[in-house]
């Protein structure tokens, strides 16, 4: 990390580009980064990473935060800026975390280990997907002391579900993220058209294939009969019959704080808290589940009004730049989860690419916050925004 990063003045890429006439190794603009990554990926990986559900209306709209405008204040004495936040009782250096994003081997051979190494360099928290290409124990080792949360997909097999929760706690994860918007994957036309589902090829199933309980249910280990293991994974992944009352199972099987990710209705946020959740993740899953749904930035204010004083609120779906982070935090989110930008960094440059994306996003946010006249994240609140209807 550059010595001039974060709470200091400017980051390395900014300094080199603006003061030293050097251009960076990877694109800085999100659109150029995405286009370069799309060129670097094969057709099926691009379809999996890029694709939203249905006509991709939610995916397109989720990236538009323009209904909210930042109203900057001047001469506020913002030379020293504090970017720290607190989420689920943990102090974090920056209001950015890496979102759970499955099957990272599709874009880079080093997969989650490269992402984890970049997070470790920057001390940016990493949320590991249940559907990772690398086991939760290996990723935890790579992360060392860097904050780490485990995203839990609720297997329909209780023993496997329990085993995942126990393993995450044993491996040193700090929190459990229960994703509730994807008991099964949405109508992803790009995948259906290509007849492509990465899990059929045994991608993204490392936590299952390494799980003692999963393995004990197979006649032969996955190394000997991968097809039977994939078939068993398809049988036990996800459970559409779950209800809020079933959350009790998670609390019975972990002592870690729990955040419910994928909430878009304030009543669901209330139910999550009433059932014992410590946090709520406002998200459309990157527009990949219910096409035509409300976007996460549209859903955020009502959810903050409902439970913002009682629970940690994470926000994702559409964060591309520092100003997007600023708006989500100003509307009451406690932290922003970064998705597609970091995976495009991974596709282009492995660990270095993820580092580049995260460092620049945080630096962009830091500058935006300072130029808006706020010297700490706690000062970033709704007073610094106006809605376009009120202009
Ligand atoms: C390729 C891809 C895979 C994802 N895998 C998971 C996953 O395994 N678990 C999960 O909770 N969310 C998953 N998500 C959703 C992300 O955590 C996050 O909600 C989404 O990426 C935010 O949208 P954005 O990337 O457009 O900002 C995935 C998203 C993408 C794009």
C-alpha cells in the first residue's frame, strides 16, 4: 500500500497520474476496466460474471445512483480524514469490504487466494462465498489477521449446513453472512443460452468437496468420482422451503455475529432483526435474482429507517466509484461491499489487479468525502445529499 494512501493525502495511482505523468498498469475507469476484463475472459466466464437475471433491467438500473446528489460543503478543514468504521462490533480501516462472489477460478487460476492476498495487503475485509473455488480453511490462512466473514449458503442437508458453520468458526472467520436471496439461481439467460453452469464442471465447490460430512455421504471421494460428487452437490445445494423461523438453526450452530444478506423490504429487515440477526445486507445480488426488482439504492433508505439503529447495514449492488460509496453511506449504510469491480481486477491482474481496484476505490471515496467537506465517515449522512425530486 502506498504510504500516501487512505487517511493521508492521495494514493499512488493518483499521484503518479496527476503529478508524475505515469499511467497505471490497469484501467482506472470502471467501464474501461470492465471492457478490458471482458476481453480477457472466455465467453462462458464473461456470461457468468457479467450476467444478471432476465432482461437485466435490475442489473442496469442498480448502477444508477444519480437520483441522489451530493451537496458539498467548503472550507471544512478536511486535511485529516478518518475512514474507519465499525461493523458487527469490529473496527475496520475503510468502509469497503469484498463481497462474497463465487467461483473466482473462472477468471484467474489463483482465484480467492489472490483476492485474499490483496485484501491482506490493504487490510480490507474479505467475505468468502460458500461457492468458492478454494476451501474456507485455505483462504483463512491466506488472510491471516485480516477481517474475514463467511457467506453461508444453506444446504438442504442439515448435517452439511452445520458442518459449514462449525468449520467457519474453527477457521477463524469473524462473522456469518446468510444469503437469503438465492436458494436457487435466478433466470440467467446468458447461462441458459450457453448451457453453462460452472458447478456442473466441478468449479466453485471446494467447500463441499473438502467437507467431511459431504464426503461421508458419497460412495467414493470426489477425487475418484467427481461426477457423483457434482450430482450430490446439485442435490443438496439450497433450500427454497426455508422460512424466517428456520434462522434459529443458524444461531443454534454458531456463536458468531450473523448478517442476513439480500434484503430489499423493510419488513424483511425487521424480521431479520426480530429473529436475532446482528446485521442486514441490502442487495439485489447484483441484479442476478429478481429482474425488475427495486434496486438496492432505492431500497436502502426505508431499511435504514426501519432497523438502522439496531443493526449493522451493509450495502451492495452497483458500487462502481467512490461517489457511489459516499451516497450509500450517506443514506445510512455502515459499509459498502465491492463486487464486479474487484472481480474484473482479478481477471486482469490477479492479486495486483484486485489491489489496484480496491486501493483506487477507497482513494476515490476518501477524496470525494474530503471534497464534500466531511472529515470522517460518521459525518457522511443524509444532510449531505439531496434527492433529485427536491432540487
Ligand atoms: C459472479 C458473481 C458471483 C456471485 N456469487 C455470490 C455468492 O456466492 N454469494 C453471495 O452471497 N453473493 C454472490 N454474488 C452477489 C454479490 O455478493 C453482490 O451482491 C453483487 O456482486 C453486487 O453487485 P455488483 O457486483 O454489481 O456491485 C455474486 C455476484 C456475482 C457478480
